[in-house]
C-alpha cells in the first residue's frame, strides 16, 4: 500500500513539473506558424539549434548553427537587444534553448511551430 502512495506522489510530481515547464515556455516563447516565421526572420537572429550534421543536411537560408549542446559557450554570438528566431527539427530543442536564453536576459524569443521538418520554404544543403 505504501508503494502505491509513493508511485502516485511521483506521478503527480512529474506531471506538475511537466505542466510548469509547458506554461513557462508559453510565457517566454512565441510559437510562430511558418508564415509568421517568414515575415520576421530576416529582421532577427535566425538560429538553428540542431547538431552540425543535421544543419549540413539542410537548413533555412540565412540561419546560423549554434547547437543546443554548445549554446552556453557560444551565447556571446547573440545580441540580447535583437529578436531571436530559433528552430530545431521538431520544436523541443528550440524551446529548451529559449528557456536558457530567457534566463540569461534575452526577451524577444520565437520559434518555428513544428520545427524544420514542417518547413516548406527554401533551404540550403551541403
């Protein structure tokens, strides 16, 4: 019986943590449709947070590759006074990148709904 209570407490705590993160991301990050993303990404810092091999396979024209795994070390490459448009393969890494940048003082953060796999615009591949 005690085991059931412990499991229930762990499940509730996990769901609360997931819910908190979801609401936090919605507060700090604008999720843009492809059309909205196209309208503003040329005036912003366009960052692909995927790994280099993913970036080389294909990326949005004009994007810089700063992988999520390197973001902490390469943060100085981003200006906090300009909008930052993020994208990854599906949207989860760009959301984590936005949380990290928000904690470091970046406020105008947006990401592509559905990520690169939903992008239908022009791309560049090596």
